[in-house]
C-alpha cells in the first residue's frame, strides 16, 4: 500500500485551487448532495435534477485523481427505512465518477416522523450508542455497500450535547462496525477537537479507544468561536492542536487512504493565502505515514 | 421507542421554549412522546446539558441560511420582525427542505399568507417580497435541469 493521498472535500471553488496547485491535490471527496437538486419523493416527475455544469467540471477535476463520495443525506442512524431512491441516485453518481469508497455521517439528519425523507432536522443530532442503533446502522451500511459496490465509512460527529448513558462509546461503536465487516471509519480530527473544546474528552483519549485499522480517511479543517462554544464551521485553516494530533497518529493508521482538508467555499477569499501551505503541510503529514509503517513491519 | 426519541431530540433542538418547558416539567416528554424511561432520562440529561443552548442556536442559524442567501432584501426589510416571523415559519414548517429554493419559496409564501391575514410589517417588506419571491420562483423553475 502506498502512502495516503492528500486532497480536498470538493466544493465550487475547488477548481480554482486545483488550477493553482494541481500536483498538491491527489484526492477529492465528493458530496453527491451538492451536485443535484432534490425535489423529494413526492416530486412530480423526476426527483433528482443534477447540476449538469458542476458535474462536468467535477469530472474534469477528478481526472487522474482518487475520488470518494461523502454524503450527508442518508442519515443512517435514523429509525426509518433507507431512502432507496436516494441510494440509487448516489449509486449512479458513484459509477459515473468512480468512487473508491463512500462515507456518511454518524449523526441523525432526518427525523423518523418527518413527512418527507428529504426534509432534514436542521442539524446533525447525536445518537445513542446502543445495540438498537447499532443494528440500524450496521444493516443500512451493509445495504449501502451492496448498492454502491465499494467500501463504506462513517464519520465521527461534532456534538454539543452527547447522549448520556450509552452502552458503548463512539469509538467502541465504530470498532464494532469495523470488526463485523460493516464499515470503516472516517476520523474527523477537527471534530474531535471541537468536542474537546466544548467539554468532551481529549482527542488522545478518543483515539486510544479506536481500532487504528478501521481508519481509512482523516479530515482536517478549522472552525471558530461563537457564544462561548467552538464551532465546526470549516471557516479557517487547521488549528495547531489538530495538526499535533494528526502528526502523532497518522503513521499508526495502517489502512489510511486519504487526508482531506475541508473548508466552506464562502471563506475562500479569507483562506486563499493559506490553502497551498495547508496542502503542502498535508503532504508532509502523508510522508510521515510510510516510515513508521516500514519500521512496524521491520519489527 | 427510538423513533420518538429521535423526533423528540429534533423537536427540542428546534425549540428553546420546549427545552425550558421540559426543564420545568420533565414528565412533559412522556406525555408527548412514546419513550422508555431510559430514553426520557437521556433527553432530560441533554436538555440540562450546557451545550443544548448552542445546539438550538446552530439549528436556527442553519435554517436561516437558505432564507438569508435567497431572500436577503426581505430579511433586511423584516428587520426586528424577522426573529418572530422566522420562528413562526419554523413552527409551521418544523422540517427544513434540503432544496434551498424550495425552502425560500415556502418562506415567501408564508410571509405572503401572513400579510393576507392582516399581519403588518415595515414599508419595504411588500416590494422586497415581490422582487425576491419572483427571483426565487424563477430559480426554482431553472433547477429542473433534467427532463421529467
């Protein structure tokens, strides 16, 4: 296995950044939800209308690069059936672009008693880490893998209010999914930082519980302070403590395939001067992966 | 049951008023939702968590985003009334629509309905609503990018 690739969560300004530094972007995480208009299951006629120009541009950017899908709309932990029409639309895009894996969030975005599946809760809600939710997530992850024909990963969330009295911790939940062959982990290091800044456990304590073999992608990113809390707003470069966590642990994830920086495109002008140095530092991070892996094998 | 637990959590996140009511009278949860004792206890713990205020703020910010992006003049014209109108709109439409133009179009229709019912707003609201509701409707039509 080669070292992990370095890349971006694709957004409308990504082509500008790629044009400036094509060799620094080896990987693109693609959000299908941002490449179509979803008129809902009760739409008259076709439900999903693709933003055709944006998809053409994505195809150009994806040429010669590794790509994976990163969804938000399936809400796997929701206590409701999987939105099969949505799965079909993701599968179509996955085949078109050639996703090597597909990730979703370990959060509830769609509430079970909503009138229509494309209506969202307005926020990623925390889940109860217990057997009941595990059964729902594991079953849907298996179905998704079957439909897309590629590995599935779930991303740890940024929460202000964890659900109390869990049967297992979030890392234990993710470890079980991995151990039972249901899905892998997308470890968002900035989300760990957000949770710690808002009173949760340290990133070190979290990672110590996580099976490192489960991690196939890590996310970097930045946020800002608001009303006494630290937000996962994707509005800044990766904070130094997140880099420290990344450099301390990347070499320990033997199946890591991508290191991804995510930012919100409305902050592009504010971030512009820092983005290429950010990508360069990500490459330095990726280079730390191989030596320790070789040492581990040598040992 | 889990479905009610998740719905209750969504409802609480959308409503600081409901959070306050549950803090005062936790039995409200059992009256409104079918919950196990453990689920009710979990929700009560979440409501009392200091981070719940932040969840409620982020919820409102996320729901305001499609309105501020697509009807900025209307939002500005509503001025101090925006808070109350948006809250009423969210109470009337408790779930956001992922299609931003659908969400903005729905908001414009809601404001128009409120005016028709006799609710009065600032002098600029009518013209802002006319201009931006037409723009949103056009964008919504154009978002049908593929044949039915």
